[in-house]
C-alpha cells in the first residue's frame, strides 16, 4: 500500500493590476504588502499583475455598500 501525502494548501495571493512594475513596488510600500512576483498581462493599459503574499484584498469603497443602518 502506498501512502499518499496530501499536498500543502497553496499560499493565498493578493493580486492587483497596475500600469507598470514600479507601480507594484509603490503599492507594496504604501500598503506594506510583500511582493511575490510581477506577471505580464495582455492588457494595453494595466500591463502587469502585482502578486503579493496574503489574502485577497479589495479597494472597493465601503461607503456604497449595504445600507442596513436602520
């Protein structure tokens, strides 16, 4: 009988697009995220994906979220 080893769960990644690699570095400094890698995209404007370590985040504006204040 062969013992099958479960693969380690993949590390979560936080991905955001940017116009160039330097913007990835700027974003990392600003939000104190550790940059894992930069991936090229086929988009003409957002030319790279900045991949950071950690859970996915959002820049969504919470002011326009649920209005259950009643």
